């Protein structure tokens, strides 16, 4: 389709060059905070990992542009660089125009520059993309630079970037000068469904659209998210192809291609950093239990699963004949909370509507008999759907299996009589 026919003045999803607009999402915000902390840390050296098209390069350039007013910064592509190539690339970005020199002379110049800058409390920042592809000799030179210090501070702040986990490389004995300085081992995460929708619509608006939701309706945004797994670079490519292939607007789900997808870089790491130390994670949801207007319980949902029912074995025990022994289950998965009715006798209601499976949002009111549970989570603004990754079937099945184990462990003396109408757990 011609861009003008879609009300666009330019390509909203360019795959090269500077993007039309920078769109924030949770993992990107956390990564920016990690980079800031790396620059502020006395021995700042961090690892930034994420698969191809996960947004690493855009993230780095977003961070570097305002930073360069305060300190020298170099962003180097490490693919295949030996010692001489690496050092010459670093010096050129630090402002030196050099004729070819020996590796030792170049290393000496980088040392002098870094020490001078650090002595003025402006330690330069070196970011190396594709760090795993550096020549071994270049890695040795980098280890030497990593040991430079002025007083108690490292003279050169370093960020190593890769589309694969750097865990194996850091474990090598020869990398000890770098490994001992690592303050953040950060793995980028993809956007969730809502973030992907906001990303798509923000880019359409930046390209001139007044009605982005008409070009990419909710169902199309959802399918692009599925097709891309939420990785920004793949979102761009899938969206660009969809616009090119469609003949009429709005774009249809049938126009969405589903490419093969990369896996995350955290799978083979012994631990992963979810959030920098100075970023406050969202608070856990609160569950406020009331009866006839009186507050009976007010608790924070610290656990991933909260069982509600009449039995004392429940996390929230409600002594009422209108509440089944095991009445309902709340499952916390990622940033979302899912309510499951356990085939209760009198049903589970959310905002006066009977439900069996339901994604909760802020200020939802769950009703069980004469009792109410208010769900308080300001971060929960979208219901999502059961077929999203946040509520995968495997998670629900595991939860039900845990429930069966709990039932098997209960003291048989506490079981109700055979005449009572009991709920059952169904899959």
C-alpha cells in the first residue's frame, strides 16, 4: 500500500537509520537505569545482552546522545577486531586523528586519555557491541584497560553488548580483570502485548497518522505481538511487511507474517538481573476482604498463588456457608493476576458478573457469597486474554496440580460431610 493512502507522510517502521520516535517500555527503562548506574558506579562495568533485533543498538544510542555533553563516549562494533583495530577505533571516537601506530603506542594513548579524564571525574565510557566476536588479542588489551584506576575509581567505564549470553566468556580465567568488575549482568526482555500496541501506534502517529487504531486495530496489534514475541526490531519488520502487503485498510490479521523468532539470552546464565538496584519494582497487589461494609482482612499478595475458601487451609479463609471449601484461586504470573473459580457451589462474581476464569484489573471487586474482595493494583490496567503468554496453559495446569496435592494433604477430619454440595477441581 502507498504510505500516502494510509495517511502517512513517511515510513513509520524504518529498519535502518534513526527511528522516527523513541518509545519507552519496561525493559528499556530498566536498561537505561542500568547504564546510568554503570557510569555512576566507581568500578562500573556491565554486560548488556539481548537477541538480534531486541533493540540494543537503539537503546545504546538513546543513552549516548545526551551523555556525550558530559563525558567522552565511544561505541565500537567488536566483530573481528584485533588489538590495533580496536584501539584505533576507540581513539578516533575519543577525538584523536591518528596515523597507523603500533599496538603498544595505541594502548599507551588510550591509557593516558582515560587516566586524565578520570582524574577530572569524567571517566570515559566505552561500549563494545558484539563483544563476543572480539579477537582474543583485543580481549587481552581490554583486560589491561579494565585494570586502570585513579584513586579508588576505575578509569574507564565499560559496557559489553552481545546478542548471546556472555556468561561463558566471563567464566574464562583470562577474563578475570573484567569479570571481577561486573556490576550488572542485564538481559533485555521483550515488550508485552500492551507495550507492543503502544509502540506500533506511537510510530504510526510519528509518521503522520491521526488514526493509528484504524490502521492497526487491536486484533492486528495482538497478532503482530505474537508474530514478533514483542522484540522491537521484529515488530518493526512484521509491521512494515504488513503495510506493504495490504491493499485496503484496516490491515487484516491475514496480512501478518510470522517469522522464526530468537530466544532470550538469559537461558544459560546462572542468574539474571530483573531490575537495577535503584529501580523500585512495582508493589504487589492488595486484597481487601469485607463483609457488610466491614474490613475483615487486608493483605498483600506476596505469593504467586492465593487460595480462597471456607477451609482453614486456604490463604484467605472465609467462614460462611455460602463459600465453598475451596472456592477460588488467584494466580500471579508476571505483572498480571488471574482469578479462577474452582467450580464453587454459589459461583464467583467480578463486578457483579459471574466468571469462571478472569484477568483482574485495578479496583475490581470479587464477590463470594456475602463477602467481597477488592483487588488493588494500580499497575493492572489491561485485562489481557487467556491465550497470551502471561497465562499459558502450562501455568494453569501446574496450579491445578498443586491444588490437588493440597487437597490430598488435608486432614480428613476437616472434610465436610457427604451431604454438602462440594466444589470440584476441573481441568
